C-alpha cells in the first residue's frame, strides 16, 4: 500500500490541468484531489469538483460559476483565497498550472507553507526566480519540475554530481513555421499559429512555441532550477519532440530523456517522484523507425528566442520584462491587433524603454510586472 497524497491543482481547467487529471484518474489509489482552481470555465470546474469530490474550489470570477458544487465544498473567488488554497494545511503536493505571471504568488504561498510544488508554470521562475528559490530553501519544500524539458533534465540528473555536469540542452520542435522564411512569417494568422504539429496546449503557450519565446522562458527557468550559468544552457531544434532534454557531462558523455509528446509523462514523474508506476499512455516503441534529427535554431527566424537569451545573460529584471511584454503582445496577436512578427517588436521596444532596478519582494516584482505591461501596451498602441 502506498500513502495517499493530497493534491491541490491550480489551473485545473487548462491543458496541463487536463493532463494532471488523467494521471490522478490512473492512480486514484495514490492521490486525493483536495482543492482546485481556475480563472474561468466555471462549468468545467464544477464537473471536476463532482468527479473527484473536491473540498476546496476557487474561481477567478464568481459570475462564471455554472452548476452546483458538491455539498460541503468551500467556494472562494478572492485572490487572497487562491494563496490560501495553495497553502492548505492538509495538502502534500501543489500543482501550479496557472498560465503566466499570475502563478508567482500562489507558488510562493505553497513553498512558504512547506508544500512540495509540482511546477508547470515557468513564469514563476522567470519573474521571481531568486525569490522563489530562496523561499523553497528557507522552508525545505521541493520544487518538482513538470515542464517536459525540465522534468527530462531532472530525470537525467538523478544520481549525478552537480560538479560532473558540463551543460544542458533543451529541445524545441520549432513549431509549425520552422520551414518558413522571415518574410512568410509576417503573414501568419492566429489560426495558423494555434496548430502545433506535436503538442496539444493552451492558446498562449502554443503561440509561444511558434515564436520560440517559450523556449527562451524555459532557458531562464532552467538557470534557476539547475544552477547553471547562461553560457552552459543551450537549445536545439528537434522536430519530432521525442527527446526532451540532454545533459552533457565533463567526461564527454551525454544522457537524454525520451518519451512521446504528451505532458502526462512529465507530470506523472513529478507527482509520483521518487517512485514510478504504469503510465497513462504507452511509451516509445523502439522497434519502429524513429527520427532523431537535431539542428540549431535560426535566431533571425526566432527573434523572441534571441531576445530571451539576451535577457537571460543580463539577468535582474530583464526576464520579468520580457515575460510581461510577451504576454501583452501574444494577447494582442490572438485578438488580431498585431501581426505575428510584431510580437518580437513589442518585446524589444518594451525592453528598450524600461528602467531596470533590483526587486526581491513579491510586491516589488508585481509592481515591476505592472509597469512592464503598461509600457508594452504603450508600444502596442504605437504599432496599431
């Protein structure tokens, strides 16, 4: 018999939430879903609450609630209640699958309360990496990476000495436009950008994958998770998305982690760590031919990745501003307010107009994030 772990799932109605629920269903004898949250999609949240008999439910907008909750369920809508949900005394694991910088505050609340965090929100570390890592060290809580690339690195590092690691390589599919010219990219529509060749994800992260801003954010996240300087963090294009990361060691050997392009593999590993169990989906069949091609990204084709790498090198508030400007620009693109290639233009303009100063508290980080979004919106208005 295995002990039952009480899980809080923040972002239960998104694509990561869906994959997490698949893992919880598969291993219902090992997990109890204690609390869930969503920004919207109240009807879906109610359905999840009934299926898993959830005791704590948080919805960002009360008027989005559609349907009845189970008897005895505690319902909340205030931002402070989300932080309380992330730090519930009975919780053993908190899965942070909230989209964007909004994941920072509940991540900090969970870690400060000593809860192990299954982190599927890279922006928490991009915006407040130093504060997040300090909070985890102070409380003794563990951060279990659930992004496929970072979970792959985490798996490859098990049993290895930090001193033996030379560098890390994160892989990227290159998105749906990896064979397009720079001129062709200017014609990309939101509908085209939302058709990822390998992964099924939410709208924002799908566009980020097409621009490779997502891979830039992942490099910044890797810097905090694994304590390596920027020059030892690399990205390669790997179209099939079968190899998720490679760890290179000082003796010239490399270890790679492989699995099909589904988030259930990384999430299950993080949720069950250090144990393993039968997966939700079948793994790779090596009796079949597999494509294992790799090549470097063209930074002229992916200017968002180039800008993210520059922000990683500069450190400080640069990654925070990159993330805020990217969120504003992607939202505008999805609303048909700007073109695909103008996403990078908005990020670059925002970085060039921002005054960078240290911010080591949550309030200071949130103030900088707010200012960066305002400046990005101003840059957007100039393009419109």
